[in-house]
C-alpha cells in the first residue's frame, strides 16, 4: 500500500529533505506540499502550494498523514485541521508552550499524533542508555552541551530537553543551570546546560558525567538533515495504520 503524505514548511531546511526522502521510497508519495510563500517553486516534481490552502488540501487530497517541521503557532493550526479531517499528524516542531502541547494532546483524542524532537535512530539509542548511565553513576556531576546552526530559534533544543527529562527521571537532581558567568561555582545536584549556535552545524548533543577521577561522555552527532527526514517519513508511514492516540518515535523504533 502506498501511503499518501502531506508536507508542511516544504521549502524550509527540513521540508525539502522530507520531500526528497519520500520521493526515494516506494511505500509512500507526496499528496501535497505547502509553504507560506511558495512563489511557484517545485521540489522533486512536487508543486509547492500556499499554506493558506492547507485546510482544503488536507480534506481534498486525502493524505493518510501530514509531516510538519514549521513553528509552534503554525503546527498547532495544522494539528487542529488534521483532527477535523481525520488525518494522522507527525511533527518534529519544537518550542511549544503548554497551550500548544494542549492542542496536540486534544488532537490525539481524535487522530494519531506523533511528536518527536528528533527523528534520528541514534538519538533514540542515546535516550535508551543515558538513564542507565545516570543510575549507574549516582552523585556524578552532569553537564549537557548541544550545538546547532546559527538560525535555530529555540534553546535548549527540543532534543536536549528530552535528554534532560530522561536524566532527571533517573537521578536525584535539583535545578538546571543554563551557562555560567562570573563567580559561579557548581552547586550540588545541578545539571549544567549549554547551547551553542554557530555556522550550519546540523546537530550535536553531548552528555558529560564526571566524578571519582573519571568521566563518561555520551555523544550523538548528526552529519546530514536527511537522517531526520528519513525517520519522519518512517514515522508517517507507520502511524498511518494506528488508532487515535499520542505516540513517540520510540514506538516506531520498537515496532
């Protein structure tokens, strides 16, 4: 069966990669692709249509799932429209506030919704092992450093926040300290968090655990955005056959 997909933010960094990833597969096809200002552009033979037409396109073109990499405000609007149309929604957008998450959760009562800050399989593997490392090294200092390109808006990254949640769930930690300046000795049980923005770095996350005259470093480095696009298409093809509910990329990997 060929899964029909809708793609938002089509001319952005990730939108282009998603269209290319879908074009290289036999189990899916792009039903439509939208962007705020398409300007008559086509990608992989797919005409880019105005984002203002999303509500009609998601109904008329009958995609099985929509893949979204845009911004929190537009993603929330797309999620609502997908819920109304009964179309599964996959988003890698980060930076949602509580209200935004609430909209996604409401949509998941009507349709399958999958939200993941990172669609790299290696990041999922990192999430699987970081908790174990923290449990095995109680009392060790923990620092997290993430690096992304200079146009990334949210800091820390969504992936960094997800890693921090996993760290906190498996150890006895207090506050997160974002960067340091002046006289700033480390306090007990804090987690140091550092966000670097430079050049066109695709994405790197490193967790450092140190004490007892030793250190452990867990690192994931993405060298091409294609790895995220491939994972997002995997997720969309998988979620097209699922019941309404809230899903994570770990569900896709596990199955």
